[in-house]
């Protein structure tokens, strides 16, 4: 079977593994001698682990394949370009997600601050002396008419 097809079959198999199994598989793979095929597998596992710095490490492996003048690496370059583009897309999604999470945290913080201010205002209102209620349609403050100019007589 073509090694590139085997790589994509491998990817299809390992992408369903839990994180702990991916880490274990990567450790096992790191113990084996290096070859372009195994380097591609390592890059795939790192892109699936998706932990801190894993995408960067995967990209470094892929860059090594891109920059190599070895004819064996030429065979894997199309798959490496594909995986590199996939990882770039994952990084963009991560950046968008991180930005949205920060916006969500900021909005939640602002909502909490506004809720606290509202509670503070309610507390102040409860501490104010109660005002007499006015009749419907009337005013709570008496209106003094200044239309008549009557003199004040002693």
C-alpha cells in the first residue's frame, strides 16, 4: 500500500483515540528511530494532542520535511503540506476561540459589576425614609401657584 495512504489511514485511526492514548502513542513513537514516515506520524499525533505548543512542534517537524532536499522527504511533501494547512486552520480556530473566551470573561465581569451596583442602589433605597404616597394623578409635592399677586397683610 502507498505510504501516504497508510499515513491517512493512520490519522483516521488515531484521531479517535483519547488524549491519554495519543500521548502514550507519541511516547512510543519517540522511542523509535527517525524516518520521514515516523516524523509524519509524530506531526499527526502532535496536531491531535492540541496541547500547549503541540501545534508548533508539529509545524517544526513539517517544516523540516519541506526544507529537506532528501528525495525520500519529497514523497511526503504533499501530505506534509496538507497537514500543515490543517494545523494552520486549527491555530486560527484556537485564536478565535481564545478571543471569544476572553470577551465572554470580560462581559461576565461587567455583568457582575453591574449586578453589584444594582444591589448597592437597592440597599441605599431600602435605607431611605419612606415618602408619603400621593393620590393618583396628584403630585407628591404641593404646588404653589404664583399667578395671584396678593399682598401679605399683617
